[in-house]
């Protein structure tokens, strides 16, 4: 099963992130509670690239987990 979470930020850009929605949500909340301008570092599912998200700009988190076929 591929664990993918979609994040939408201010302006409408969307990112597909590797990881369970609960884990990604926790990273965003931890960054928001941290010091000023702390980013939530995540890995894009399509590219494998690490990106830093400003938690203040996240407007939606959606679970895109795809069940594996048996």
C-alpha cells in the first residue's frame, strides 16, 4: 500500500507527500508549534525531492493512500 498525503497550500498549489496522513499532519503541527519560521520537511511522492513547507501556508491535508491490489 502506498501511503500518500496531499497537501494544498495558500495559492492552490498541491503536493503529494510520501507518508501517512497522521504522520504528515504531526510534522506540520510540530513545525507550527516550533520556533518562528520553522518548516515542515517532507518528501514529494513523485520526485523524491525534500521540500520545506511553511505550516502557516497549509490550508488542506488529504489522505490519498492507495490500497495495494491482491
